[in-house]
């Protein structure tokens, strides 16, 4: 408890333990420093949310969208992020101890100084993700995660297994933009890409 009540900010010391936010629209919300332990965020949209320093221990984020969220220093210990969309999310300094990221889309996500001890990344798409100084002791299913795409010089869809004369792609072509990039890439005329992106 704060000694000086004038320094006590009730919005930063809220407890929402065990609540249901399934399919909630929380885009761009300020969720800093809040205890969301064991909450249900299945299918919720948290795009661009500020989640810095919050507690999400054992929270369920399966199929949730955390696109470009700021989760620095947050605690996701034992959280379920199965099939979550984490493109360009920033987990720098966060704790993902024993978290489950099976099938998560983590393109260009940042895991700098992140504790990923015993996390499960089976079939997670880590294309362009950064892990500078991350703690990866006991990281599970690293051999089943996707860190590179292989493109045929003749065109077509990317594949995950190397083959002769393949072009290796180690980061997302679209950077932290969220547009279709893995299907129809030469067939649609790129009419879905923003004008500032020059593919010539």
C-alpha cells in the first residue's frame, strides 16, 4: 500500500483477476500495471494496446490479436497464446515463463531481454522476430517453429523446408504492417499494399 495516498493511482493498481474479456474490443487501450491473472482474452482484439508492466499470469490469449501491442515488462507466465496474432508486438523485458505460443504469428515481434524459459513455440511463425539477450533455457519445440521461408525463383507460395536455388526470407517483407503477404503475392498486383511500400 502506498505510504502517501496522493501518490496512489487507483487506475494503475487495479485487479481484474479471473474476468472474461472473450472477443472484447480493447484496441489501443491503456492497460498498464493492471493484474489480469487468469483472465479470458480468447479472440479479443488488443491491437496497439499498452500492456506494459501488467500481470497476465495464466491468462488465455488463444486466437487473440496483439498486433503492435506494447507489452514491455509484462508477465505472461503460463499464459496460453495459442494461435495468437503477435505481429510487431514488443515483449522486451517481459516474462513468458512456461507460456504456450503454439501456432502463434510472431512476425517481427521483439523479445529483447525476454524470459522465454520453458515456453512452447511449436509451429509458431517467428519470421523476423528478434531475441537479443532473451533467456531461452529449455525453450520447447524450437525445431518445429518457423524462422525462415523459402521462395522458389519460379514464384508461388513460400514453403518452410529448404530446397536448391531457393531464396531465403528471414523477415517479413511488409515489416510491421499487417497485410496479406503469404498468398497470392504475385497474382493480385499488390493492390492491398500501402502506397509507401515500393516493391520495385
